[in-house]
């Protein structure tokens, strides 16, 4: 996870909430971490918006979405 944190912090337009959100997403499943690392290694000049888009297009992204319960 440290490698991912370092890569995220080194993104050209990185910011705290971006890094925090990506780490939170990746810590849920090892496959998420591996896929995100692979994406970042193959797209070394990706901006935060590119990475957020990549993550949001993952099949399991909606698993973490918070839904409001209507009573």
C-alpha cells in the first residue's frame, strides 16, 4: 500500500482528498490495489481526474457507494 500512496502523492495535481479516497478504495480488496497500481504504472502521466475516472469505471466501484435509507 505504501507504493500506491507514494505514486498517488506524486501525481502532478495530487491533493489530500484524492489520495485518501483512492487509498480507501484500494484497501477494501487486494485486486483493487493491484489494478490501480497497474494502471498507474502504465499511465505514469495520468492526472487525478484520469485516475478517478479509471476507478469509477471499475465493476465493483458501486459496492462502496453510500445510499440514503428512506424510512
